[in-house]
C-alpha cells in the first residue's frame, strides 16, 4: 500500500453519478455493501441533462424494481411508424399487436437522473458531488482513486472495485474501437397540432434518421444530419427550420413550433473489453452508440442489472461459504466475479452495438440498390408479423428477443 493511502477500503467506488452510476448504486442498496459515488459536476448539473431517452419496456421493468418508475414523468409510445425518404416501403409497429400497454416510453434524462439521485440519497449511499476522479491505480488488493475538486472528502479513496460510469470515451485509446459516422444530432422539443396520439415517427433520410418521439403534449426531436447541414440547420430561424423539418416528415403530423436546438456529434466508440483488474466500465464509458434505435441507456441498464446480480451472488457465496470451503471475506473486485459478469453480457452488448451500427450504415446512404433493399425490408416487415415481432422484441428486451 502506498504511503498516505487511506486505511478504509470501500467495496465499490462508482465514478460518475449520471443515470448509469446512480442505477448501479440503487440496484445494490440492500446488499449491505460499502458503496461511494463521485461526480465531477454539481448535483444540479446532472439533473439538468437536456436529452430525452426512449426507454424500452424491459427498462421500465428494471426502473420499477429500482423503485423510481412511479414518480418519473414519461410519455408512452404505443405505435412506431418507420419509413424512408426517396422510396416505397414503410411499416407500423403497434403495442397492441404485442399484447403490451406500450412499446416504450420517453423520459427526460435529467428527470431520470433526479429520480435516481433522490432514491440513492434516501438509501443513505454517499455521493461526493464536485469531485473528479483524476486517476485510478488498480493493484492486486484494491484500486486507489485520486480525487480533485471542491467536494472531495480526501485526496484519495480505496475500493475493492471501481465501476467507471463517467460518460464519454476518450478518442485515440488503443482499447477503444472507434467509427465517426460523419453525422451530428440536433435535439429539440417540437409542438404538434392535434396531439401526438402516442405515435413515434422514425424517418430515414440519406443524411441520417429523423425521429419524433411523443413527449408531454408534443415531440422530442432527434434530427441527424451531415455536420455541414447541421451548421446550416442551426443557423436557420425557428420558422425556417420548422419548414425544413415538416418537409422531411411530410403530412404525417402538422408541426407548429420548435424550442432551442442543441447539437451532439455522433461517433461509435466501444471498449474491446469492459473489464480490467478491479475495474469495470458501464454505460457511455463502455460504449457510446448512435441514437438511431434509442439503445444506449437501455443496454446500459441491462449491464447494470447483470453486474449487480453478479456481485450479489458472489456476496451470498462468500457469506455461506462455497460447497467445500468455510465462509470468507467478500471481494467485490475479484477477477472471477468480473469475468462472470463480462461473459454473461457479451452477446447482448455486441449484438446491440452491431444492430445499431448496421441500421445506421444501411439506412443512411443514397446508394440505389440499398435504397431498393431498404424499401423491400420495410415492406417485408410490414407484411410478415413474426419479423415485426422480432424487431419490436429486440428494441424492448435486447438479445433476449431471440427465441
Ligand atoms: C442525442 C442523443 C440521444 C439519445 N437518445 C437515447 C435514447 O433515446 N435512448 C437511450 O437508451 N439512450 C439514448 N442516448 C444515450 C444516453 O444518453 C446515454 O446512454 C446515457 O445518458 C449514458 O449515461 P451515463 O450515466 O453512462 O453517462 P452520463 O450521463 O454522461 O453521466 C456521466 C457522469 O460522469 C461524470 N464524470 C465524468 N468524468 C468524471 C470523472 N473523471 N470523475 C467523476 N465524475 C465524472 C459526469 O459529470 C456525468 O455526470 C442518446 C444519446 C444522445 C447523444
């Protein structure tokens, strides 16, 4: 142990108190573990995230188990209308067809973080706001984290396991696979005449998809475009922009107003492995996906649940003692625990990354044969209920969609 390292060893240090880090803390709240969280930003900043998230049905079930669903403001998606510009073929996915009240829900990322944070506070799990983790040194026995910022409780913390949920991945890291889509997403709130009737629109254009998700009385917009076009769209006044958007959507909905537009560059980045010595990466720190299918947070929450499950099982095994050993101390960062978690999540994780990436590549170009294939695919989806059912289940449950 280095000089000046603290004596106390926490079971788990969670780096980043965004929705993913908070969800992990909450999933473990009754496990009797010594957990601490640190976030570089102030508490209010985290709860003001302007993005909206499409939450899959499976995510709803997990948020219910975490006890934050009932108080979360959200809007149900009952129908999804999928089409592509410049060709025939479209499909409609309907919740009733799958015997569900909704295919998914739209909630603000800030409101979700606020609900999770309240629950974490109520559970008495400490969160150090305005505390940046500047370094993690993983060794045989523990991880030593270096802390900076106004809220830091000490210069360093020791933990058996560090769960990194700090959002973005650094470009140029050799452990990270990267593909720049050459696209930017504009997000905004959009008003609509006559209400949204709980219908989401996903319209594929050669520059990228345009999605309108029902939210409150209007829509949450994700408008993907080439970076130069995004510059141009941001420079338009609201009326001119609304006219451009209306032209994309056609007569499916009559748009009447648009709020401030924000921009996000879209790059696929994912870690080759999400585990290392006494360290695990989750959420956007493990993979940042294109928002085309709204899978980022949904995948992250499935990972969170599986990691919590692996830790709870390991703790129970240590408490009882394995079949041929006496009860022993619990080690949250043991290599066997992390390996079990990573093995359990490999298929769903890579499947979701590939599914999202393929959707972007196939639907975001104007190559004529692909345009016809897209039309044929949408037509097939419309005519073949089992295919439609598979797509809907993939969006709702991830890899568990496979029969
Ligand atoms: C335009 C857009 C639309 C999207 N739409 C959807 C959607 O419809 N559905 C969906 O499922 N997903 C969607 N996503 C993805 C979703 O936003 C992310 O999956 C989710 O927000 C990731 O949460 P997170 O907790 O991993 O990261 P973040 O929300 O980024 O939180 C990370 C936290 O870590 C803190 N932090 C960073 N560095 C440090 C450090 N060194 N020390 C301490 N703290 C640190 C930060 O302050 C921050 O609070 C979308 C993304 C974009 C860009």
